């Protein structure tokens, strides 16, 4: 949440994702888009190391 590299929408995605653990639903709420757009966007968001750092 405190990462200055994240955009406001990415932060919003993180908040929604932590609440529901459903990346597609979180992406739809943060970006207000269709299911199809959210499905591909959520995948990219989860792969983004700035949004969800990989555990070592």
C-alpha cells in the first residue's frame, strides 16, 4: 500500500484483492471494466512484481 511506484488504481486493486481474493472481481471494481477485460488485466496485475512481489 505504501509503495510509491503503484498507481492509484493498482492500490485500489490491492485493497479489493485482499478483501475477496478474486483477482478478476478486484480488477473489475478498481478499473470499472467488462469481465473479459478484467480477466486479462487481472492476470497481468498478478504477474506485476510491483503489485504483488514474489516470495523468495
